[in-house]
C-alpha cells in the first residue's frame, strides 16, 4: 500500500487572480514538476479531488457567505460566455475569475476526500496540492487569497462524520491563520497550534485567548533554530497533553528564507523536521492519521523543494 496520498485536480490551475498575482497557477505546476523530477511522485497514491458540497462548506461557513461567492461565480461565468474576461474582488488582494468556484470546491473537496481515505485506512496520511488556499477564510468572509477554509471543513468532517472526539490543526504559514482561529474559537474538539510573523498581514489578527488556541507571534527574521525551539517547548507539550485522534496541517511554505512575501528564515530541512515531529505525535495518538493542505508559498523553487521535504517526512522516505 502506498501510504501517503497526493490529492489535486486540474481545476485548481484555472483559478487566476490576474497577471503578477503571487498566488498563481504556476505554484502547482512547480510542485508537480519537481515531484516528477525527483521521482517522489512515484511513491505517492495520486488521487483526483472531488467537488465539495454545500453541506460540507456549512461546516465552516455561513450559507449567506457561500451563496454570495456562488452568485459572484455565476456572474463571472456569464461574462466569460459573452467573451468578457473579468474578475470579482472579495478584498484588494483576493479576486475570482470564472473558474474560482470550482477550484475552491476542489480544494475543500480534496481535504474532505483525503480525510475519508485516511479514516478508511486506505492511506496513512495525505497531502493536498490545491489552490486557492483557505486559512484566512473566516466564518462569513473570504480574504487574503482564501475563499473556503478547507482545513476546518476537513477537521469538522472528521469529528461529525467519523465520530472522532479530538483533532488538532497545525498551521506553519508565515501569516496568522486568522480565518481558522475565527471559526474554531472555543470549539474544544479542535486544538489549533500556529506561529506567524508579527507584525504582519493580517494586521492585528484575531488575537483570541480561547483555551483551544495556541498561536504564537514571532518577529521578522526568525530562523529555523528559534522555530524548532518554539515547537519543542510549546507545540509538542500541548499536542501530547491533548492526544489528538487526527492531525490536520495548514502547510504554508512562505516562512522560507527565499520567499519575498514573508521575512522569516526557514529552510527545507526545517519543514522536514516540523513535519516529522507532527508525524511522531500522530503515530503515538492517531494511528498516524494526518491530512495536510497547501496554504502559502510564493517563491516557486523554494515552494517546490519545501513541499518535497514535507512529503518525504509524511511518507517517512
């Protein structure tokens, strides 16, 4: 059995927010080409991401917000049929084209399908190479390149459909996962752990003191040694105390030294080390069950190499 799944879909390449936007289709191309070049793709169980349903989206978002995004998508499709290439903007950074709706449904569907496959024992863990990302998407608002919060949908699906009692979300994107925090604040079935550069986007963040959240700000120029100490001293004790039955990862790679959207100093080996620590916790308490979803990472070379390191740690290769 190939124990690590690799979920993606061509629809995720079609979402485009305009020329020069850093959250671009080339991100997925760079990842896939690098996995081909290294041969790592041959060690993975590649699967197509299904479309998420409205019921699944309701695990994280209000029906009104989902209907708003769908209405914008329908207007954009009509424009495309009339030969007009247009975008609709949720905020100054976050645009939709005619393909965004399906891409966002595939991204969330990948996380849900990966959860089902891991829970069924078909896979030990999985990585979802999807876009748009999700961890800035709040209960009733999209922002920061994000439309639907795939990781929260998957985590709550594991709780409500598969009957788990405790799951953890680990977020190592350079930006604060404010959307995830907004949705799960106070939900004791979900422990969220994160670090993020501060001060940085999103300004202020949620700053919740809820007991199920441990999101730690770090200054610009923080490197791998400091992050490893943070993980060792703060994340791992909380994870061991909580004993999650499944772990979800918001896998952003924009804290890499080469990524110009952040000012931190992580390297590929740091992502491998963090992932290995998370895998160790999952093996101890959760039968190894992990679902990881791509968030940020905008330097194409650093992104591709970091995803490779992350997957190698997931697959223990």
